[in-house]
C-alpha cells in the first residue's frame, strides 16, 4: 500500500498498527479510546501484550493469508469492557514483504444498535404473535408479507400458503357482510389494499365445513406512508368477534321473544319518562287508539287522554306517589284516532334507579270500555225508566182527575140540550161542547192505554175471538160518524175466517184506532174499505181509505209516540199522536205485525197480520 493510502487508513481508524511477521509493533497511531497506545512503550513490544490470545492467533492466520494473497482481510472481534461487551473491526493489509498494517475501528455503537434492533424486532414479533388480534402486512401491490398466528387461525390457512400471495388467488372461505361471494370479498379487500384506502370494521364471516361453525371477525385496513406520502406497506387487523356476535344474536333473539310476548298481551303496556313522553308502547296501543306505537313514540302521553281526565292524571306526575303506595289505579278515557273516547283502567307505578330516584313511569291500560258503556247505558235506561214511570203516573193521575170534570161537562151539555129552546144557535154551541168533551175523553183513554202498554202494566186475557164479529162491531160503533161525514163504508170479509187468540177489549181498541184514523183523514164522498182474509197460519185485516195519505218522508215516523205528521194531518181535530203507538204495542203483544202503506193524495192502507188461533195456541203452549 502506498504512503497516501496508508495515511488515509490511519485517519479513519481508531488504531493503526504496523507489525512484522512475529506480531512485533513497529509503528502505531491510536485515538484516546486506547490509552495503552498513548505511550512510546508500545514500540517493539508484541501484540500479545495488548490483545487477547485469540486475537494473536487470528493475527497469525490473517498475516499468512494477507502476505500470500497480497489482499486485505477484515474480521470482527469483541472485547469485554467493565460493563459492556465492545465490538471492533480489524482490517489487515500488506505493507511490504514481511510487514502488514492493521486498521482497527470501534464498531460497538453499530453492533449495540443492531443488537437492540434485533431484540426489539424479537420483542415485536413475540408481541405480534401473542396478540389476540390477527395482523397481516401487505406490500403496496397487495402481496402478503407476514401474518401472525391469530391471523392464520382466523383465515384458516397455513403460513406457507399465505405468504407471498394475494387474497384473490387463495380462494379463502370468506364472505364479507353485504357481499354475495368469496371472490367478490377477496377482490374488495385487494382493491382496498392497492388503492391505499382505509377500511373500518368490515364484518367478515368464515364457515368451517368440518365443524359447521361460523367465525365472524372485524377487518380494518390502514396504509403506512413515508414522509413523502408514498405507501410503504399496508397493515390489516382482524379481530375475532364471534362471541360478541353470538351474544348479540342471543340478545336480539331474547329481545324478539320479549317483544313478541309483550305484543301478544291484549292490555297496553307503556313506559314514559319524567317529561311525560312515550318511551315504549306495545302493539295493543294501535288496537286501543288507532295510532301505531312508532308514530306515538316521543309524543306527550297527556295528549292522548281525554281533556276532562287530564288534570287528574297530570297531578300524579306532579304530586308523585304516597309513601304507603308505589302504584295507583284510575279509570280514565283515551282519545283515539277517530276521536271516540275509550275507557281504560290505568295502573301506574314509578321506575326507580339504583339510588331510589324516579327515572320514569311504567304502567298498563286495561280495556274496560264495554263495561263502562254498559254501566252508562244501564244508568240511562234507569233514568229513562224512572222518567217514563213519572210520565205514566202523571198521565194516570191527570186522566183520573179529568174524568169527573168531563162527566160533569157531558151531563150538563145533555141537560142544556134538553132544556134550551130549539134555537139552532144555542144547540150548535151545545153540540160543540159535547163533541170536544168526547174527543178529550177519547184522548184520555188513549193516553191511559199507552201508559199501561209502555210500562208493562197490561195483563192480557187471551180468548178465541171471531174476527168478523170484531170488525162488524167496530163498524157499528162508528156508523153514525161515517154517515155524518158522507163516507162509503165497504166490508170484504172472507167466509169462515179462523178465530184468533186475543184480548177482546184491546183488540177492539186497536181496530177502533185504525178505523178512527181512516175516517178522520178521508174527505166527504171518500171510501173506507175493511178487508179480512186468511192463509194457513195467519189472518190479515186491511183498513184502506181514499184520504189525504202520508208523505214518504213522514211514513217511517208514524208509530212514534205523539207524532202527528205534517200540518195537513196535525190540523185534523182529535189527533193526539198516540193512537198508532198503542196499535203497534197491542199487535206485537199478540205476536202479530202492523204495517202502513200510503201515497200522498191517494190514500192509506193499514195492514194488521195476526196468527190464527191454532198457531197462537202452539206458541203459548211452547
């Protein structure tokens, strides 16, 4: 080696030695790292005085090789320091025929760094292998560099098959959520890796054909970039969440079962918070109100309660519950979608947390609508019954009280008619008094009859009755009126009519009322016809007139109590509006029916159908 090269070596080395073949130090240069070389005593001494025996032996071997090949040789060795092991690098090169130079450089820092790096890498690998998270390292091109044991287990593949490949070629049994095939899953992961995109919590499922067990794990992908933004590698983590998903599925199934149970209950089950907003409602809520639980959730519960009940209910949440009771019951009305109130029994109790503080209220609504409506109906019927009884008693009392004055009026009128001179003016007034008194007496009789009929105060005495006799007797009683009004009276009665079972007095009243109406509403010159016919089971009696008739609007109301119809009918004297009510009640009490057909301006037909005596006897016996 020439002088210049030797000078450079000396400059970059920590120690430079010139030695002969015996290892005698012929020259040296040393830094302050090697205090023994700082004295001039080193010259002429053997290298064995300063280095270990092993180094001396290596010196002899490298000395021989260097002089034979005339080329430099480098080796490393270590020296034990006071605390650490020091590392040095020695390079031997020929200086002449029998001389060599050794440049010694301290490489402890480098070796210490490398050793620390190896330890760190070993620790890192140990940590990676023992993590409960699978870690896969990809190249920017999608090739798999490494994978820990957990990752291999989750993927279900060996390390030999995995490393150096990409997922597209491995045909792993992986299906990502929302992806239909394993090929699409592999392509999706590969594209994410090579594009440098980030992926968070993609659910991956792997089905084991051997055990029929499904593994589920969450995949996250994050690219690692250098300072310039270039991707150095891509890290993917896979976390086994099978137990979590199974627990989640079990919880969901439990919630579903709980929800089905709650929704199968007919009563409304609810939960409200401290602000009075719905937190939970089961499906019975829609049956009760017409609103779905979904559209009611979050709304104020007080808005679904009838206004007249709100103050009483709201006071529960304001005043709270008494110390001796942790629940209350109230009968309230809910307002439904159709604005129809629904009676429910509300049972309400507070919901407490672990500290005993009220966090809300739970309760139920139990349907009592039918019971409450029945109670209200029963109350109304009771009130109506009492009012009707009062009316009946009033009618009876008034009728009885008026009979004596009417008798006096009729008697007085009869006497006046006999005593007064035969003056048409006087006699006309007396006739008017008698007619009006008779009309008033008839109205009182009808009122009494109606009062008895409508309040169950009539006990019928059923006997066989000849219908022809009844019809002729009724006509005989009205013959004078018929003649006075100038009406044509016709009878068409079938021969050998069957008898009926009836109460003679009441059946007479019935046909008297019907014939009276026909006569009143038929003008002079008109016709009144009574037709009686029969079939196997019944007898039909029709009273037909050619009177003013009844309008189609008024016809459905003619059987109502005190109904008089339009002005053309109500203006006729003697109309009380109770005659047809009495007729209907008596006919139905005889298991018959009564109907009216009429054409305004043409006339009216009243049809009474009564069972024949044989049929009625069967009914009575039955």
